[in-house]
């Protein structure tokens, strides 16, 4: 059902595992101030399971910040 719904909605087939992974990454990116949000969302009993998602989200946030800084200097 996840595959079909994702394909119909966004045009990309997404496996259930990738769907869960994206949920954890989204929780980390948009709710990073709550470090256990992804663990609670996915019902993980140990927070270390979701640490990779928080590390990825932190890297993505840092890259986005750097991109904004570079764009400011490109316009000058």
C-alpha cells in the first residue's frame, strides 16, 4: 500500500523501509530540538537506532546553511 500511495502521490515508488527512514529523517530535520521524536515515531526501544538519521539531518542542515551563505556572496 505504501508503494502504491507514494507512486500515486509523488510519482516515486517508495519501499516501506525507505518510508520509515524518511519519517525518522524528517523528524530529525524538523524536530531536531526533540532528540527522541524519531525513536518515538518508529517505536524504537533504544535511541541509538535513530542516531544515523539525526547525524544525517544535522549534516543536511549544515549544508543548507553553507549554501545560503555562498549564495549571498555569489550575488555580490
